[in-house]
């Protein structure tokens, strides 16, 4: 199970598997355009998937999905917070900017 071609998540996983494990890309059982669709397909038994732990928190707690830790790969993904240049942010967006702007 994989995200659609062009998905950053899919590209990141494929690059990590190639660079770190020397594995070539294998066509997925299915290509789906959302994490929700992938979770539903996995729960229906169509095939396994690699997803963010944050994306499956509720399903793991409910016992509808089972997690197997990925070992031997560094899968830390760098994320960026973005906003329009020069825009005054307020509320939660200002809080996000403060966190994202912290050194280190």
C-alpha cells in the first residue's frame, strides 16, 4: 500500500529504502491518495503500509491496526512550517511560528 506517485511521504520512504537498505522499488499493491484510504485498505487486509505513528494513533489504541517498528532504517523526516512572508500571525499560527523559529 502506498501513497500516490508524487507524494512526498512515498518519495521519502522509497529514497530511504534505496539509500539505506539498498532495496529497489517494488510496485505497491495499491496506490491511494490519502492516509485515511490507506488505513482503511490495511484494516480490510488488502496489504501492509508504512505510515506516520501520528496518523495511526487512534487505530492502534482501538486495536484495529497493529504496528511493527521499522528497524535498521533512519526514517526521521524534516518538516517545515510555512506562512506568507510579511504576514502578521495570530493565535495558534503565531504559536507555531514561535516554536518553528526556536534555535536548534
